[in-house]
C-alpha cells in the first residue's frame, strides 16, 4: 500500500506541475482561478492531504 500512496503522490505532483506550467504560459488568458492555483502550489509544496487521498484510493480499490 505504501508504494501506491507514493505513486498517487507522484502523479498528483506531475499533474499540478503541468497545470501550473500551462497557467504560466497562458498568463491572463488562463481559465484557472486563484484558488485552484493556490491548491496546486500547496500540492507541490507537500501541504496537501496525501493521507486523505490514500484513503480514498484504497476505498476505490475495494
């Protein structure tokens, strides 16, 4: 289960980086609001709740 949590975290970080990169490229034309940007930045800085994501992941696997 530990490797699944790490994989989940890695995938979440990769997606957050991609979204922020696209947001940076588009500038004011981006459709992402400031709250979503803050959430993505928290994900990159490891402030998100990975434990809750792992719990949801394990529930979906059952």
